[in-house]
């Protein structure tokens, strides 16, 4: 969206290099969206950036759905002992099912009979869960172990 492009321009004007990409199945990307696939893609983008960043810090910033991808990514990076310099979560959610249920677009539908079955069950049955609420504690623990303190 335009608001994101404007944010990228502001960050660039402050001297930051911004790298963003379309998730598989969205925007100009091909493929089918999946939690595993989006996390895998983000991991490869991070590795590509890290290989070119030298001693410059690398921050992971996730917005909305991107907070699920960012949380998964940082958990994987901490597990392999290569954490980013920071994790920024803008408009995070607990898990994708709760997000879909409380999203403003669903407000008029959530009280209809069958809402869970028709809207929510297909999301989670497809394997997309983005359980940020379950992963965040693990990230804090791993991060503190790797850095010897909380950053």
C-alpha cells in the first residue's frame, strides 16, 4: 500500500536501507501462501541481506501479517544462533485465527451461525497458524541466552 511506500521513503531518508518483498501468492509473487513457505522465503531474504550488510545492523520489522512471518523468522534465527539486531512488531496479533476473528472486516459476520466453520477453520486447516503467542516467549529466552541479557 501507499502508506508502506511512504514509510520506506521516511526510513530511507534517515539513512536506512529498506528491503521488502511480496509473500508467495501475494502481490507479484507466484505460488501458494503457506506459513512454512513465507518463513522460508524470509529466511533466505535475511541471509541474502546479512551476506551484503557487512558490520551494519540488520533489523527485522513485521507489520500485521508480517509480524507472524517476522516472529517465525527470528525464532529460527535465534535457534541457529544468528539473531538479528532487533525485532520490531507493528500491529502484532496473538495468532492468525484470533486475528481473523477480531479483524474489522469480520465484525459484521462473526455473529452469524457457521462463522468459525466457514471463515476460521479453512485458515487454520491450511496450516497457517502464526502462533505468535506461543513463539514469543521462546524468542525472548533464546535472545537472552545469545546476548546474555535482554536487548
